């Protein structure tokens, strides 16, 4: 088996190319959009043909290179059925993919996110953000669940023998791999801990949200099918002429994507009677009627992402463009407004 581990320093993400040395067919796991050229060069250098493009989950810290690799190689994308609906192949627990003489098995390992998968191939586990080296992924957004994470690690991953090699989705300390045995004995969040102690640890990590969560989750729900230049522009407005005041950047999101963004600021630009009316409002939304937005937004942090919502999505688009023109860097418009949100009440309704 061929296993090429590649590293994206901007997001500390590992990408893996796993190939069959006889047929020269390969899969890639967790490609990063900005590194697609590197990945294609690595495949060519190793004489490998890409057969499948896999993601372990909908990432919050980088945009997947899946769609770009699909466009350039013709290989299908594959991911959890619970994650990006755009994936060509929807994986469930136990789904197998054949790559030459290799058989890759998908394992549902939710907890970091609800769609998290690990992949097992011939004594090697690619654990995404479920199990890191002497650590775990966090569980505080995208339907993360510490109890589910505990079960995924202790019941699914620790069911493999000690010698199984663990290849994580990230490392921030220069390490590259671990083993099930090493993690079983030394992972400080899990080894010697009870399930309740693990949940307590996970509840008190005190981590800031990933800087690019808003852009990345929205893009990754579409398998990374975004205008890369526009995304970079939105992330770095001062460096791009496209951010001139007459060309605002507003990203449309749907209620499902809003759910993924966790504690993002939500601005409701309807009138007070609507805010407290039949459609209710999104919990923790801030009521700022459209007419009062210019004055109210004067002191807000322009680098922090925010979502604008109204009844149907029209007033919120006006507000979102105005905010973007005013220098707000990451502005999202809830498409369909509260009518759409009400039809898919993913974060509950307050009234
Ligand atoms: Fe992640």
C-alpha cells in the first residue's frame, strides 16, 4: 500500500493519498482547495490514477479541494450521507470502496461533527478530526456531541488492534501519526477517564471559533464548489480590488447552513411586531429594524461574521449589501428569511 501524507501549513490539515502499488489506483482523503496543484503533482509523480475523492467531514477550517479535483480528474467525490449532499457517493457505516487490491471501509465516527467518518484500509485508520494524536477534535459546533465522540473513539476506533496506525486530520505540533495502542494508553482526554470526565473536558476547552468557519462550512456543504477568488476576497477584503464599495460580497446561506455556524451573530432587520409575531425569531437574534441599521452597526466588529435575516430574504439582502459596502467583511444573507427558517426549524424558534 502506498500512503503519501501531505500537509497544508495554513490550516495544519493532513491530506492523504492512499494507493494500490499494483494497479496504481488511489484515493485522496481530505484535500485542501489551495493545494490541489500539489496533490495532482504528487499523484503524477507516484504514477497513480485517482479513483475516489473522500472527505472525512464538512470541515470548518479549510475549503475542500474535492470539487476541483473532481473537475480535473473525473474521479467521483465520496463522503458521509449525513454531510454534504453534493457528494457523488454517499457513505454509510460499513460502506466499502475498492481501490485495486485495497478495500477501504467507511466508519461512522460522529461527535466532532455529526457527519464525521473515519476510513480503514489494511491496518491503517484515517481518523479525520475524531481522533488526533494525543487529542481529539472539538465537539462544540456543527452538531458536535461529546458523548457521541466518546462512543466513536472508545467503541469504534478502539475496537481495532493496538498496532493499527492512526493518521489524523490535523496536527499542530509537528507529529505525523500514532497508533491505536498509543492512543488507548496515552491520549490525555480519554485514557483513564470516564465518559463523564471526557464530557467535562470537552465542555471546558474554551476554544475560539475557527476563523473561517462561516465561509468554509457553507462552501464545504457544496463540496467546495465556490469561486475561490471570491472566497479569498471575502476573507481578505483590504487586499482585493474586488472589494470596492460598489461590489459588495454577500454570501447566501440556507437554514441548514445557519445551523452549522453555531454562535454566529444574527441580525434580524424586521420590525418589532414581526420579530415577536407569528413567525417568531431565531434564538439570540438581535432585532435591528432596517431603518436603524446604519446607526446601530457603527460600533460593531467588522471582521466578525454575521448573518442578516428578515421575513423572506429581501430586506435582509438590502441590509447585507449595505453592511458589506460599509466594510463588514463576512456578511451572510439567510435565503428565504424566517419563512424558510420556519419551514426547517433547525435551531428552534423563539417568540
Ligand atoms: Fe474538523
